[in-house]
């Protein structure tokens, strides 16, 4: 059953700093998933459950074994890391919100704040891309 609402949109695999540093060890050659996992210090299940379904470059040989090219993999991880930086890693800027229609962070037009609870405001605005309604929560008092 699909999860209906997540507070934080799923942004795909994430990598720790130590793992990113280890990418430098990967060579211009093909690795088995278990070898890649060893090299960068992750569990091999992450390769199968997270990386491959999320677009990690790989190939299957005729025996259905998966091979991952070291430097291509490193490039892919760096792309993900860059992308994750731009995705609502939060904090968003004051005038930004997540647009459900555009599936990305957008600038809010005509933002206005309304108090919905003690120390919790909702900012309502319009998506600068699709003009749909966007809103976000903000803690703090109404100015
Ligand atoms: Zn939008």
C-alpha cells in the first residue's frame, strides 16, 4: 500500500560524508555489488534495494550478474548528492515552499502568514511555476 503523505518528500538514496570520500577509491573497472559496498562502507542490501531502483548505472551479464562500473558509480553518487542539496533538505528559504504539482521546491508568490496554533503559522502563497496554491508550516509567532 502506498504511503499517502510524507512530511518530507522521498529524495532517493542519501550518502554520508565518509562514504562520499571513499568514492575516490573506485577505479575505472567493474565491481560486483558486494565489492562496491565494501569499498564505500555500506551494506550490500542498499545497493539492491536503494541504488539500483534509483538509477544507479549498472549492467547485467548473461548470467544475470550485476556489474557496477566504479567511476560511473562515483559520478552517479555525486549527482545524487548535488540533487539532494537542492531538494527540500530544509531549511527552505523564507519565500520557498514545496509544490505538490511541480514536485519541487518553488518560490512562493504573494506569501501571507496565518496563525493556526500557538507558535505555528501557515504561510499561504502561489507557486511561481504553475500558479497553484502552495503552503508551508512555519513555527513562530505572527509578525
Ligand atoms: Zn507548482
